[in-house]
């Protein structure tokens, strides 16, 4: 059939520190199989290696692709599972599938790959995996009616930001998955503000935190996570 002959080629070059750039993926839309190809940053004409991903780790057309890069590895995921390959050789390090639900997002922190799964309509779970072997380290469940669906991640902390039901942010120790403390931000945050927030050098930075109070300003809210605040703009 004509559908079986259709191939979609996507080119996304990502150079992260030392090691190869991970680039072209060719997807056979009829079978759902995908091939990951790596190039050296100085030579884009000759691939360093190619790796055929298992069908359960490929999203059709890569429309729902999640990817994250760490020291020596690249982790890719569809909604059904994560496959981690070595960036120098393309050999599979490990594969992981959620016991229930589907993968919603992928992130990383020092030594860990962080997988956010949607377990039910409003229930989400962060699953921390050891980046070397893909072994589960800890997990944390939360309700998306109270917190935004994805956490803000940094080297040592994860932060769940409150939605319209709450004002307190939840500060999670990235290495244990335990709640270190909660912090009153003074107001719930919109999805736009939550998605634009980030952690830098142990400080949570929230853009436009006070913008709704004064339309002429666009201030940043900053929380020192190690000292537990205070919030300043």
C-alpha cells in the first residue's frame, strides 16, 4: 500500500557539551519504527552511528516526542516508555515503561532522569530513574487541580507551583523525592507563568509574578530554595 511506502524525515540537531550531536530521525509511518542517527559536531556528512528504536518507544511522526540529554546519554520517550542510549555509541543503556498511565514529560537532574506520568484524569506522578541503569529511585504523586502538571526542576530541587486552588509551592528534594517544605507565594500562578519559571543556582525564578497588579511592570519573583526564602522581586 502507498501508506507503507511513506517515510517522514525530521531533522533536529542538538549539541550538548562534549560528545556527538543527536540528529536525524527517520520514521516509517506505517510501522511506527524510528531510527536515531548521531553526528559529530564537526562532521554532519558522515553519521557516527545509527540506532533503531523499538516501536513502543516511538510516537507516530514524533509528534509526542520527549527527549533529554545528560552526561554521555540521550533519553527519548513516547507516551508508552523511555529508551536511554549512549551518545558515543548509540547502544541501549536501558528501557523503562510505566506500570500504569502514560508519559507526559521528560526532564533530568544530577544523576536522575525524571519522568512525569499521567495516571488518571487529574492525578500525576513524578518517577525518578537512575540515569545509569534506569532503576526507579523514588516517585511522587500530586493532583493537577492543586499544582501545575509539570514540576520546575533544578540541580537539587523540584518545585510544584500552585494553581487556582492553592497559594503554596511544594519544594521537593530531588535526590529523595521528599517534601522539604512548602512556601507561600501569595497567590496562585497561571499556566503561562508556571511554564516560564526556572531554577538557577538554587534560586527559583518566577517571571511576571506581580504583573497582574501593575500592567506597566514585569517583575521577577525569586526564592532562595536552600535558605527557604524569602520571596523578593
